[in-house]
C-alpha cells in the first residue's frame, strides 16, 4: 500500500498535466522511464499476476456452487455433471467480469463497489470463528441479505439520504446482516448448529476414534 502511494505521488510529480487518468500512472511511468525490455518484463509480470488471481477468483466460487448449491437441487448428479455445472459458472463469472470491466472505468470505483457490497459479509465472517451459536442458514441469509441491501441502497439511494456517499451504504448492509445472523440463529436454536462446530475437532486426549470421527465430519462438510 505504501509503495503504491509513493508511486502515485511520484507519477503526479513527474508526469504532471500528462496524467489525465490516475489509473494509468504505473503504466505511464513504466513506459516512459524504463528501457523497453524491462517494461516488457514488468508488463508480463502484471499480466501473469492478474491471470493467476482471476482464475482463482473464478474457480473458487464455481467449485463452491457446484459442490453445495448444485448438489442441493440435483443430489443424484455425479461428479462429471457437477464439473459441467462448475464450468458453466466459470463462464458466467467471466462474462460478469467482462461487463464490469467495460462499464466501470475507474479502479477506485470498482474497489468501492466491492467494499460496499462486501461489508454485508463481515458479520457472518466474524461469527464463523467467534460465535459457535451461529447457524449455517443464518450465515447464508446474512450474506445475501446484507450484501443485497447494500447493493440496492447503493444503486437506488433513498430520498432521506441524498447527500450520503454511495459507499456508506455498506454500513446499512453490515447492520442488516448482523441482525439477520443473530435473529435467525436464535430462532433456529442451537440444535441447528453442526456438531463439529460446537466441539473441537481434535482434543488433547481421550478416545482417538472420536477425534477421527470429528475430523471426518468436518471433511464431509467441506466436500472437497
């Protein structure tokens, strides 16, 4: 973060009026200050890093959807059919990324959009390792409800919040997600919490067979 800030300030100082688009600061510095072969290596490394990050971002959700949602609605499908479903999800994610790249011209804007919607996931994320009473259904509803509310309020800002910046709507999504998480968890009761979440998977003594069974339950929940 510090290096990026320093490069941005340096680009503004060196390029001056020539820096019309701040998103191009690093590219212009590379093109004007480095030899051609070094600039080519820098560009190749950036493309390689972007590709490795992009495929992980697409494969992760696709695997999750194929193993969880696809199997939920079509439990009789085999691994080959789930793999085909995951490939369809990858294509859909790639199309969504392409549309976002075309419609959102500013990197800062895309980061703010991600942060605004992503704030709705914070309550479920924190509860996953701090609150054993949280139920899976409550966490899912918190993610969808909190992120959805933040997205809707960012797109259609209410009339009573005319001067509030768009990215502040994420706080409403965070609060709504926390309310859903706590409310649904208490409504469903502790019996809806998976047994492996309520007790540690490995103990420091006792029956080794119980430890193996608990570890197996965790692996069954992950489905990998």
